[in-house]
DNA sequence: TTGAAACATGAACCGGGTTTCAACTTTACA
DNA sequence: TGTAAAGTTGAAACCCGGTTCATGTTTCAA
């Protein structure tokens, strides 16, 4: 049921450059305010898309429900058919954006020649995504204050995925490994933090070529800084 | 003149664990709303201290002027003797916190045996500071949305300082160096991002021992991940 | 075709927070 | 000691945006 609705609605949305919003649709759906009609799902998607834009370019506190509904071209009250509050849409969006990032990075890993190369490709994919979707970057960052739980979940999941990749590479003997659990977690968080800030500097603000930036960062990661 | 006022006022403030707020005092002072009296400076300091607490534990949008003035134990209207708006105090605070971080990290560098060791000590000092002053961490982070210019300035300055340290170490032949300007900037931002996220994970959220975390991160930085 | 459920509408309500201001108190300095 | 400048006060004006709700429209299944 939900399946067929999704397929129907997706075929009319999805302009170039837009990110999908399926996770948010499902999140809202599991919320007791699920649309039960194709029209309903279409409206929900319009609102979610509009909310992404509104939050993306005005920030949480300057964003307004009127702003969202007028972008979506629906009446003010319609918003409350699908969400209980401003905060709730934002949370739905955060979960979705978290998923978006993962979904855009994952396929890039397929081409990796080895574990370190996977990290390079992951970073390059992330940089490309961040450059093209600054709104997404911004929403996740602002979640630190508006939806701390969602924010934390996003980064813990991301760090967990990095740690898992490193563990696999360590098992294959490709990267050095000192058994300490702390060292493993520190490494994962350090890589993640570096990636996020490189995204801020070179994708969101400046324009560095994603591949060059990723290559430079990868050399640092594999060889370190100490002279031979 | 301002000198003697500062000395006077400082002697009555400064409870244990508090961060200083001198830069913010000066910033406000250069703003046309400078206090011209010892009493005035005392009040300004009370407001700034209160604002730091209020923003620190409620976040920018939940923080209120009433909250600030009642913490400071001054009347609501007094606030507007020193600041034109809520945003303006926040900006003053951001500049100040940026300075605080620098001021707490700088002295730790004196004991460094070499360039890489300096980075280790810098991180350890930062972690200690972040653990003890989560409000400061939070305010700088939230500046991304409330005071983008201040936020950007903070990180560009920080990255610049890291880059300068690395350049010096490279000149001494201690760390490898490929001449590329991009690589140098990528390295500085990567280190900074790693530090910030390690601060979030181990100082603000969890509790990792600053020295152990810094040691683990430093090994990653100097040796990299590639197996021998 | 029809009626019940789902959805859409936007004016009005409402609370909370920022900012103003005129009266009052304290400080500085001659 | 006197007075102008600096600082303090808090009630009230003012603004703005989130949320509600009664009414009207569309959808869907029988």
C-alpha cells in the first residue's frame, strides 16, 4: 500500500538537483499523521521539500511555517495536518538528511581498491554532495541545537560505519592496528571531524576540487606527517 | 583610564571555573556603548557573564533577555544600556570565546619538544578546556547560525595558527612537506576538524582522558594508518 | 451515485519575548 | 557641596509567529 503510493508520488516529484525525502515521509508516516491518500502523500512531500529549502536558507529560528507553506503553495493550516509543530518537521528532516548523506556516500565505496582508498572515495563523495546540497549540511549542523538526539545519532552512526570499515582493513593487515578500543574510536572520530571541516571549508564555503582535496587528506591519513 | 577600570573590576569578579570576558568588554566598549564608570564596567561584566551562562544552557533562541538580566540581577532595561540587541551580546561573546580558546591553548605549546608534540599538547589543552567549559564550545558552534562572520573568523584564525606551526616544523625538516598550498591548507583544516570532533565526543559528551585521546590522535597524525 | 473519511483553507487567537522610555538614583568632578 | 553626566529601573508598548478551528472541498469505496 504505502509502496504503491510512494511510487506514484515519486514520479511527479524529483526535479533536478533535489534530494529525495523518502525517509522523512516514512518518519512522518509512523507518527500517527500519515497520509492515507495519494493526494495526501503529495502534499506531505511538497511540505517537506519546502521545509528543507526554508530551513536551509533562513536557518531554524528565522524559518517560519508561513514561509514553508507558501513555498509549498498550500494553506497555513495544512501544515498541521502532517506535523504537530515546527520542531517536528525539523526532526523529520534531520533523520532524512542523515540518510541522504549515507545514501550518497555508500555507492562510491564500491570502486575502492582497498580500505584506505575507500576513505578517499568516501570523502570525495561527501564533498561533492555537500557542495551540491549546502542546505543539507546546514540542517545537520543546526540539529546540534534543535534536535540534539538526531544530531548525535547521525554522528554516532557515521563514526560507527567508519570504524567498521577500518576494522575490516585492519583484519586484512592493510592498516596498522593497536588493539586499544579507545584508539579505534579516536581514529574514527578524527577522520569524521576532518571530513566535516573539509566539507565546510572546501565545499560549503570555498571551492576546492573534491578529488584533489580528498587526495591530499588521504595522503595525510595513510602516511601521516612525520618525515621519513 | 580603561586600564585602571579593568583592574578594579577584575578584582571583584572571577569566581572559580569562570572564564574571563575581557575581550567582550573591550568589544562592547568600542561600540559606542562603553561604560564610563567603574560601576558601569561591573554591570557590563555581570551581564556578559550571565549571557554566557544563559546562552550556554538554553541555546540562542531559548535564551531571553529577561533570563540574562535576572541571572545578572539587574533590571531588564539595563541590558539596553550596553547592547542594542540580543544578537549583539551574542556576537561579543563569540569574539571573546574565540579568544578564550586561543588563550588557553597557547601556553601549553611552550613545553613542546617538537612540532608534532606541539599538536598533541594543543589538542590535550583544548580537550581540557572544552570539558570544563562546555558553554564555550556550544556558543562557538551555534555561532555558525547566529554570527556566521564571527564563526568563520574563529576557524580561519585557528586554521591559520595550525598552518603556521606546521610550516615551521616543515622548515626544520621534522615533518614531510609537499610544496602544494592546497595540501597545507587541507592538512590544517583536517587537524582542526579532528580536534573539534574529538572535543565533542570525548570532552563535551563522553569522558575520555584528554592525554590519552590526544596521544592516540597524535599517533594517527604522525604515523598515519598504512601498515609498515 | 452517495456518504463518510480525508484533506485543505486562512482568519483569528494567543503567548511570549524584545525593545522603549520617562522617572529615579548614583557617580564623578569642579 | 552642587550639579551634570552616567547608570538603573520595570511597566508597558509593540511585534511576530506558532497554533487552533470551524467551514468548505476532494477522494474513495461500496
